[in-house]
C-alpha cells in the first residue's frame, strides 16, 4: 500500500513541476500544440529502450482491437488532455488549473457508473456518501468556474503593463471551460487504461505506443493550426528544459507509474491523488511565477477536495463491507455441502 502511495505522491509532485515549467514557457511565447508535439516525441524516444529490452516479447500479444483502443487512449489521455489543459493553463494560472484537476476522481467515478465499473447502493451509507461527495464536488467546480473573488496573496509585479497575462485574464471563463473538458478527457483515459491493463499489462510498451500515436496526432494538429514553421523551433534554455522534463518525466515516467497503479489499485484510487498537484503547484506558483491566488480558487478547491474525499470514503466503506461476504462465502458453501 505504502509503495503505491509514495509512487503517486511522486507523480503528483512531478506533474506540478511540469505545470510550472509549461506556464513559464508559454508566457515566453511557446505554442500549445508545439509543446504537446515535442513533449510526446521526447517521451517516445525515452521509452523505446525500456519497451524493447524489458518487454520485447509483449509486442507479439498486440491485436488490431488493442491497437485501436491504445490509439483512442492516446487521443483522449495524451493529445486532447494536454492540449486542453495547456490552453486552460495559459488563460488562467497553475494553481487554478491544478484546482480543476481535483474534479478528475469524481468525473472518473461518474463515467464508471454506466460502464458498471462502479456501483451505488443508495440504501447504504456508502452509497449516500458517494452521491453526496459527487454533488459537493460538482458545486465546488461551479464555484471555481463562476467566482474569482479578491486576491489573497498579492504580488506587486503581477499585471504590469506589457505582461501577456493581463490580456489572457479576460479569458478566465474560457480557460475554465477548456479545463472542464480536459478533466473529462483525462477521466476517460483512466477508465480506458484500466481495461487495456487487463489485456495488455505491459506498462512500458503500452505507454510507448500511446506516446507514438500522440506524437503523430499532435503533428497533424500542428499542421492544421500552425502553418508558420518558424514557430516550431524551440529557442532558449527554458523551452528546451520544459520540453525535455515534461516529455521524459511528465509523459514518460509519470504515465508509466500511473498505468502501473491503475492495474494494481484501480482508476479511482489512482485519480484520488490529483489534489496533491494543487498543493505543490500553489507553493511553486507564488515562489516561481509570482502569481496571485484568489479567494474563489481557495474556496472552490476546499469544496472540491471535501466532496472528493467524501466520495472516496464511501468507496472504501463499500470495499470493507464486501470483504466479510467474500471471506464467509466458502464457509457457507462447506456447511451447505
């Protein structure tokens, strides 16, 4: 258990650092789609030796159906999720973006219900907790989107003349919309990865194939949205560091670890650590980016986290209630015989 927890805490810390680097690079003019393209290309190159030397035999187990599922998984969990979150991050702040990530476990739970990967018995306290947690979390997400409030931590250098963030601040609501759609896409990835992990449990190979597909998808998106090839060139040490770190760590190692954890503990458990990104990012946001933190972000984040952990308490109670039945069932069969 502690191995899984430590692994996911490390993932969330790494992703918060990735968010800070991406925000700083975009403030310098690096494009959204260009970041996704180079990030996934770096991840692909990084994962090749792991997949071929450690899981070479696994490639013979690939089927056409599995390849199609991995392609769709790459589109939802890598290409679209990263692009939508990058646009939302560009229009808002790293802290606000990470606050929106908190709704991912609840969205994952809601999407899992019609797929029968999760169940709700409203007559039990666990079922009521799941419903209540979901409602509270949705209210928190609405509070995040609709209420900005006064700044709690004020930076004197924030919003100076010529700062590109002043222009983007007018699109705060649009950024929230992009983040909301991105949360749904990422939640879909957790569910699809859970299914892929059952039939193709080779985390390096599956992540490599997903990164390769995402690189191809991102290249097409670049050709459609950005015809000026001079903007494809990565300039400066910060942009290079951002692309390398986000590719190797953010899209490479982190997705390998998340795939491993989804296989061991399930999609909801893995998504439950998402709020830690906001804690780490809030500190880095103020210290590194000199961003302001607003009252609406704090209140909405608190409501979302409370709702999410009420939901997770209900889920854990469900597991505990199911254990005695599993243990007692063979005993009852012996008595019957």
